[in-house]
């Protein structure tokens, strides 16, 4: 199975205007369209996770479930 999706987003996720959620949603669509299954696991290098867990976009997404702390 070849998935025509790049692993490098146009805007790096440590940039102020990063679009992490949009990029992940787009990747999920590619997987779903190619195999009919919704992915439910995201594996990230520790350095990437360290950067995105402090992004306002990400904190806003989890603030009512994780008390604003990503683990």
C-alpha cells in the first residue's frame, strides 16, 4: 500500500503558526481513504512531542480531558 502523503508538514510543528491538528486530520483522512480504517494511534519522536504539547492549539484540544497537561 502506497500512501501519497508526506511525513514533513509544510509548516514545521514547532513554528508559531503550526497547524498540528489540521495536519494530523489530513493524514488520518489519507489512511481512511486508502484502507477504510480510522487510525487511533499516533507515534511521535520524543523531541516532536515535547514541542507540540506546549502549542496553544493542542492544549485547547485537550484542556477539558487532561487538565491542560499532555502525557
